[in-house]
């Protein structure tokens, strides 16, 4: 597997940058729930690809891992679906 690993794809960098700019723009540029889920997944993927996952998971590794797990769960269930836990319900 290591010989085929090429880090993150250009689209990952593009999405990370675009959603990060929107998030940082403040309340007027607030991310939708679906965008938040996508950003969590992309940030996690980028941190793993760059070898900075330990730093990315701080200061609350358990919470950050759960968020990433839910984001990737949404991706497997269908693009754009938001986990119930992010909407205030139960994921399941």
C-alpha cells in the first residue's frame, strides 16, 4: 500500500481551502450542516495524509475521532447526509 500512497488529492485541498475560507468568514459565511460534515472528513483526511493526525485530534481526541467517524459514516451512507448526532438526534 505504501508504494501507491500519494497523499491527498487536489480536490481534497480545494475543498479544504474553500470550506475553511467560508468558515473563517464568520457568521455570514457560516457552513451548513452538510458542509461542516464534509469539512470534518476532509480535515481528518488531510491530517492523516500529512502525518499531523495526533496534533489535529487535540485537545479532545475522543470527540474529534467521533466527529470524524460520523463524517465518514455519512459519506458511506450517501454524500451530503448529515448524521443525526450533528442535528441533535441519535446516530444509528
